[in-house]
C-alpha cells in the first residue's frame, strides 16, 4: 500500500503541476505572439483570474474535509494557497513592471485613487504574511497564533472578489460567480465555527451536570 507521506507528496506534486499549467500556457502564448492586441491586459487578467480560482480552491479544502470526510485533502490547503500567492505575485509584478515600469509615484497614486486597485493591493498585502509563515518552522513557532493569522485568507479572497467587481464595468456574471462561491464558503465556515462553539460549551456543562449529581 502507498504510505500517507508518499500519497501526500503525490497529491502536492499533482496540484503544483496543475497550478503551473495556466502559467505555462501564458508563456507559450507570449513566445508565439499569441497574447492578442493588448498583451499586458491579457497577462493581467489571466494571472488575476487564476489567483482567485486557486484561493477559492484553497478555501474549499476544509469544507470538503468536514462534510465528506476527505481528510486526504488537508495537505493541499497550503499548496493551493502558495499557488494562489504565486499567481497574485505575477499579477502584482505585471501591474508594477509592465503597467507602470516601476514608476513608484504613479503606482502609489493609482493605489490611492482607483478603488479597484486599492482592493487588489489590500488582497495582496493579506497574502504576503500567509506565504511568509507557510513553512513548518513558522507553524511550530507561531502555534495557535498561526491559525488566527491564516484566517486572513478569507479577507484576501473578499478583497480579491471586490477588486474584480469594481474592475468590471459591464458583464458582472463572472465576478458575481466568484462572490457567490465565496459567500457559500464563508457561510460554511461560520456554521463550522458555531457548531464547534456549541460543542465546546456543551462539554463543560455536561461535566458540571455530572458533578452536581454526585
């Protein structure tokens, strides 16, 4: 039988391979002059879209584990989160390097004046500490604080959806689809939290009841 460690490594390798495919397709398109009339816009949209998709996939791991008992998905949460950060970094670098040619004054002005840029920048800022603290050493060092810190992923996803909604001017179907998916995931998260809170409260109450009966 396949050991859990080998299975986890195989799953992570599969996730990384799948995560690299959109970027590889983008590179092939760039090398073959297939990015269209506005290549910078194409790169921006592709990297932004895949950032959101992988973020939402990352947030799907816990609900699938709890609802369907798919515990084997657990190692993929961090992997999918790092893939999302990779695409977010490509998205941000496209904005900084290709859109503004490292003109920091113009970049700051864009972040301040354009609300969709502000939301996107906020999303990226939320992802940076998550990526920095994704190593096993940081998980051990932060302990329970690591779990609290990594709840920022929900805020990052929310900012990302708002960024997309404010960016799109006419056809809102795609950003609204992401918004609906995030709303479902947040609702499930709230349900798990409330259920866990009730369980924690029930245990002390049961203990007190037993003591009173003695």
